C-alpha cells in the first residue's frame, strides 16, 4: 500500500470575524504556512496549540491568546511588530 503525503490545500475559508486587522493577520499566517508547505496540524504541534486554535487564528477569529499567536508566528519564522497607523 502506498501512503500519500498530505499537502496544504489552497482553500480560502470564510472569515471568523468582521475585524479586518484579525483577518489580515490570519491571512498572512496562513499564506506563510502554505509557502512553507506545512499542514495546520504540523504548525499547531510545533507551536503547542490545537489545530482548531490555528484554524481560528488563520480565519481572523478573536479570542486567541497572544502567547499562542506569537508561538505560531515563531514556528513560521515570523515576528509580530506594532507600527504607527
């Protein structure tokens, strides 16, 4: 039996909130994960979060603790910064 390796899908889901800042953050994290060829479960395991939490984050959902956001960004080789708007 030949086992196929899973690859990230290019599917874009419905946003989990109406907040454009959270949607943009989640979109950037999802895009980076796909660029790296990683599955949600892979990133979640390395970041110490659930796949459900990562899914919520990638879809712009609220209620995710900042520590988890930072852990996911770190796994993806990203750094969060604040900028004047």
